[in-house]
C-alpha cells in the first residue's frame, strides 16, 4: 500500500466567471455562499467568485474528503464511492 501525500490532494478545480479554471485548497474553505453568484471565502479571508453552484462545490469537497479518507485508511480508490 502506497500512501500518497502532497498539496495536489488538497485541491479542487473551480471556474472563474470569465471561464478560466483554477484550483483551490479544499482545506482552506471557510464558507461558500450564493449571493447570487457563488462566493468561496477562505480561512485567510480571500474571496473567489466562481461559476459552480454551492451544491457542486460541496460535492467536490466531500469527494476530496472521501479520497483523503481512502488514502489514509488504505481503502480502494477505484471504489465508486470515491469517484462520484
């Protein structure tokens, strides 16, 4: 069993309103709000307005957390639970 580590595992991809994609550290997200655009606020108070809805950002963070758990506890990353 190989244990992966690194910053890449903490990142989720999101899209700016101009269509450009960037990655954000899922562990740094403090709040996600719809006002009406989706605004992600990080723990350092940086704010990002993104195209994805609140539910989609939450889904991506949950998926990240599942991958993290799988990595830490040796679970099968090919299991559909970790890829959906």
